[in-house]
């Protein structure tokens, strides 16, 4: 693959020398322009020799809140001599996935030492002061190994995975893992009838009754994707695990990949066997070096024991799993973009339909699931079996037939885990036939999930909770808000969902809820809202895997500007309204944050037919992918809920 070869060349040289690119083209028998179109598109690649030291400082959300701009300015000041001599450079970059230890900085060095960190070419400084970052950089510039106390690793951060319910193998020997895969292989050995029955059971009963949802943000039903790929016709089929976790505020997949790589690998292999796929890919962001190493080691271990790769457990079935390291870019987290990257193309979105389940990787049926979605699959399959709660299946049912029946969540270990409806949810969902068709008749929010929590909380980190937990309870698990502050706002889906105020006024509710709920209820205390992705949608709110909390001292105008600049930087530029609109929104945000606009100008900008609403509508209507839809949200939510933050003239 061209992109993976480019990774190797850059790792060897520190950049991509033209002679090496010419040699690559000759070796792969591809024209140089094909290589150049990739090099010029992906932000990870360099075509000029870098300085000895490059310092990347995250500028987004939690890092911005914890003083990333100040950190960058202080590091530039203290390394001014090295920067002037072109031995060092300092950059503000998009989210590095270490929001729990903000501000995050990474020191890339291209001189080379003997210590392990230098061999990887990067040193991490997470939650450090500028003096620590500068001290580490100076040691590298002097040709020394920085003290271990200045080098942070993800593996030494607090680890709570042994207590996660997703971890079905917690406390068990390594040899006892991959039981879900062993079960499928055992069924395959019993013949075609038993094999089909087991595959139907996993899709139609285990996954459907669990109401396992996609955990990458879209929240689609996992069984539906699996069913459609199994039903699709193709010479080959693929399973792709989306581990390109680049949404600011999100780092839960990092912990799953690092702490429990066996769950992710087993989930990929399990999906491959159930769907009759021929190959699996784990697409992972390049900044997750420790996770990449952990997953590769796990795959090698599984291959040695016949649990993936060729002739799985002597069954004659082959299903190799490969790690594909992303060449960078937030946009690659969208499923059609990462498919383009694996195919050695520029990561630009595809028009859909056709969907990836029928025309995905190399135009073949492809399952693309998030890390967490696949990691839940082994526990759902195994614990459902152990409790005899698999539920009845009917072999040969089409996806449409399966979709029409309501899930029997009481027959699923996972489906029984969620919290019961509170009074408000009962009023809204109790008689909702569509909700019951998709989530079951039981009055609860089925399932469990992981959240990444950062910002103004005392204990940022990854928390496994029941669906339906209240925002208040979740924040209590995080130790509450730093410094005893009052809650000002929460970004429930990174920058994509904008900022939700602590008190959501009735005027902001959907009209359906305004008609349904008592008139005396004039506002919703967001702390009392139960957390489920589809219940949040009832309130016209987004709920993703990354949650950033803001106390009363947070400057939301500056936060919104940082988010707008993030979307501006990460737009691929394929859709003109998104390319131009994201730039214009960032310009407006900068004027607002600087207080350069009068009250009259602000009112005109935000009028119903004003430029901001016009941009938001146009971008949402014309963008091929979701970036154009969500890019205006930081600005529109700021204007809607926090106009006093703008400091108009």
C-alpha cells in the first residue's frame, strides 16, 4: 500500500525525500503523480527536512481551557534562540487525544538517540508546565536523553479497565480469551446448518436484543449493519474497525485499544467469521503509538494461537487482521473517508447511497464499526449465552424482517443493564411506539457505554456507565467541577454539538416537547437529563463519546473560536460551501471573541435571514459529509445561549 510505504519512508528519513518517492513509484509501478496527490493531501507527511525538534501543542477544547495558548507562547519565548537557528519549531495542532491530561504537548525529534522514546521519534509531555516542556526539548537539542520524569506515557495513567463490564475476561488467564470466536468456530465445525444458526443467533438475537448502538457518534443499530453485510453479495467482504479517534474531547477508544486490545481484535475476528468476511483492518490514528504497538502485539499473539489469520483453529477459514496507520486528518474518522485512505486515495467523502455495507472497501460489502462497538460484541455474545438469554431466532430472515420486530431487551444481558426511565423520560417516551420498536418495550435505556470526560472536572478520564445515568451522577463520578465552580456549559459531543447551558430554556426545546410537557416547566436543569444518544436527540441535542465540561470562569467566546478554527483547519475542501463557510465562520468568531462587533452588528449577523444562519443552512444542505452540518454549532450555540459572553461594543 502506498500510504503505509510513505509512513516507513518518513519514519526512516524524517521527511519524504524526492529520490525516495521516485524509487517508491518505480517499485510499486505507479506514476509519481499518484504518490504526490497523497503526499500533498495528508497533513502527517512532510516533503522538506524538519528541524531537530518539533513541538506540537494541542489547541482544542480541554487543552485550550487549560492554557494551551499560553503554553505555546512561553515555549516559543524560552526556545527563541533554537527557533531562530532553525533547530526547533513550535506548532499549535488539532486534538492529540490526551484531553484527560491537558494541555498536551508532543516533542518530535529527528536527531536520534539510543533510548526507546527516541527510537519512536516522539516524547510526550501531558499536563506539563512550559518549563517541563522546554527542559525536555533542551535535553533533546543537546543530544541527551530527557529524564524519565519528563516523559509521559499513556500506559502509566490510571487504569480502571479491570472493573469494566465490557471486559468479559477481567481477572482470567490470557489463554481463556477469544471464547466468542471459539464458539463460532465450534458451530462451523458442526456443519452448515449449525453455522447458519449461530450466525443468525448472534445478529438477530444477541446484537439486536442488546440494542447495541454504534459508538462513533451516529448511533445506528449495530445488528442492522452486520445483517446488511451478511446479506450483501460480493466476491470478498471486509471488516474495518474505525480507531481514528480525532474528535476533540474524545479518548475512550485510546483506553480500550491500550488496556483491552484483545476485546477489539476478538470483536473484529468475530464479525469477520459471522459475516463471512475475508480480511479485517484496524484503522488507527498515528498519534496513538502505544495503542498501535499493543494491538499489533495482540494480533501476533492471536495468530500464533490460531485465533486469527490463516486456518483459524484448524477450521480452514482464513481471516487476517491488519493495522492501518492513518496519515492524519480529523476527516478520516468518517467511515467513507477512511475507506478512501485504505484504498490509497485522498480521504474525501463518497456520495451515499450506495452504502458501505454493499459497496465499501474496493467496492465490496464492508462493515465499518467503532472500536467500542466491536469491543462490546464478545461480552454480549458470551454473557447472553451463559445466562441462556439468547432469544429465539428464525434462520433465513431478511434484514428488513428482523428490523421490523422490537428487540427483547429483557432477554439480553446487555439490554438489561440500562437505567429505568425517570419521570420526565416516562412522560416523553412511555407511549412512543417508534422508540419501543427500536429500543424495546421495557421502560428503560438499554445498555452500557464509555464516556471520555474532560475540562473543568476534578477527575477527567474514561468512565463506563449505564445508559440513562443522569448528567449529575456522571459528574459526581468525576469528582464534581474543579474549584467548586458552578456549571456554565457542557459540550456533549466535542465541538460538533456546540455548547449546552446548565439550564435549557423552554423556548429552546423542540415544539413537540413544548406541547407535551407541563407549561409550568419553564426550563430543564441539564444535570437531571438522562443520558442516551437517542433520548438526547429527542431534545435536539447531540451526545457523543467525548464530553467537555465548562465551569463558570470559562471564556466560551474563546472556546467557540477554537472550535471554529478546528473545523476550518480540518475541512477537506471538497465541498465549496464547507471550505468557504468554515473560513467565514472562523472570521466571524474571531471578531466576536475580540469584541470588535457592535450589538447592532451581532444582531444583524445572527438574524433569521442573516449571514450565520444562511451559512449554517447552506453548509448543512450541500456538504457531502457531516463536518459541514456541525461546523456552525459552536458559534450558533454561543449566540443562542451565551450572548453575554461576546462583549459587544
